């Protein structure tokens, strides 16, 4: 076993890069690159013995062909592992490769509080993190300040999350969390001590199981709680009830109004909900656009978790992204011209509005859009932030 643990670090680095990419990049890009043969999952190590390991409650037979890669020190219960295994005829699992990792959860969200001197409790994505002199803070991705979007890697210590690393990132439409599943149910999940509310619209890809790792996108609520929009359990099994699906094709049909409902992509029906992530940075989702879809099969329909526009008949000339207060709204409904941070923004049926219930004059909004040939900004996604204490919000009088 020791000789295998000391093998070249290159394979481990590649695997860790794959795991980090799953958190940083759209999950569809990762699934497409992964081999789906056998069983692959990531979870918490429960027990280690010479002939068998237990990870996330699953017993793995260890053979002379099993490759175990460890970053530093020795593998121990409580650490995390990425597993590749085969299912035998008797339904048992034999490990082919186990990559052992430190138990670091990750969260990406906006920083709303940083104490003077940077030591103490920070609030990122509405959640508290303890920062001390040992926390590595990098400004290479941008200034680490209140209002910036940050990625934090943290470990659980004494019932709190202690930040190991913090760096600035580009703003995202939602808070993202990766962690170990400690509890789950119809109304809430807990990932590495982060509680996320769930409802009937939450998109769940995979079967939840305590001890497995999962990645979730959530909407920040006014009380700093998180409402989970979609979650992917990090388990892939060829024999799963709802196998993961990644497909690329042209949009042939869209719902009559907006983007929520049934789509047709290269002859395949898609179920698209309000929680489906639709990335329109490369163009608008219109009939004739080429898209990449990540989801899972449910009968004859693919439930779409993420849709990425690759190219579009309405591509726009320039991507734009900015944040500012809403200064003007259409007279009737939300479709039409908005004024955000002094800029006119056209909102169409292809625009995804997150946090719609917070839309009002004075509310802060992030806009992702495309500038067309006439210089007009067409919004692809607008995220309206919940009000913070002290915000002055003006609700227009009814006309």
C-alpha cells in the first residue's frame, strides 16, 4: 500500500484539478469528459482496513490492483475521497482508484462583512467563516473587500467553519456550495454545516446519501439563509434510475412565453424549470441556437439542470456585466426597458430574472447581457438582490 501511496503526484493533481473544475466550471463540461463506466463518487471516509475501506457508507474491496493516492500524511477517517470502482456480479464494489483529499468545503458568494484587520468572523454568501492569521488570502483575482465575490475553502472546527483560503472571483448568479451531505430532506439539506432550504422546485440530480459530496446553487434570502435551486450529488452509476445526460444540439422549439417549460433540442424533449441555469453569455436562447445541456433522463424527457448557449442567431457583439440600483421599470409587468445603474436594459421573454419578488425601484441588481449592433443592452440574466438592513427601497405607486 505504501508504494502506491508514494506514486507520482501528477495523477493526483489531475484528479484534484477535475474536482475543482467541477466546482468552478459548469458541471456539464465535467460530466462530458468523465467516463461513465462503473461507479464514481466522492464522499467522507468512514473506515480504513487493509482489505476494505468504507466511504460514505459504501464498502469498497481493496485489491492488489487498487491505486490509492494521498496528498500529505496518511489517509484517515473524516478525510474525503474520490472513488472509482466497479460493481461486481454480487453487487459489491471493488475499488480501482481512491484519491484522498483534505475535508475542505467550498462556498462562492458575495462578501457582506469583513472585520477590521481581516481577522475574525467574515460573512460570505450570508454564511459566517472564521478567519485567522493562518488563512491564506489572495488578491490576485481582484481585491478582497466587502461587495466582492469570493471563493472560500474551509474546514469544520468546533461547530464553526474555519477559512483555509480565500480569493476573489467573478460575480455569479447564485451562491454555490460544495460540501459533505450531513442531512437531507424535503425542506432542507445540510452540506458541511451549511443549511440550505429546499422546496418542490429544487432540482436534485442523483440520489442523496449521507456522507456523499454534493454541489448546490442557492438563492440568498433577506435573512441570509439560502434557498437551494439545484444540487448535484457526486455519484455516477451506470445502473442508476435517472442516469446523467449531456447533449449538444440546436434549439428547435421553445415554450410559448419565456424559457420555462418544454424545449425541443435535436428531437429531444427537455423539461426546463425556473431553477434551471441558462447561460446566455454567448448569445440568446432562441430557436436555432446551439446549446449544451446537462441534466438527467426521466422517461422520454431530459430534466435540464444547466443549459449553456454555444452560439446563437442573436449573438450580440459584446458581453456586459454590471451591478447597480434599479432606477426605472416598465409601466406594466417586467418586460420592456429597465434603467439599472444609469444604463437602459431591455428585458425580453428570454431574460431570466432571479429574485423576481425583490424587483422594485432602488433594489440592487446584477445584469448579465449582450450589447447589440445598435448599442442596446439586452439582458440575458438579471439577479435582483434581497434588501439589506438600512437599504432605502421605493415601491412605485399603483397606476
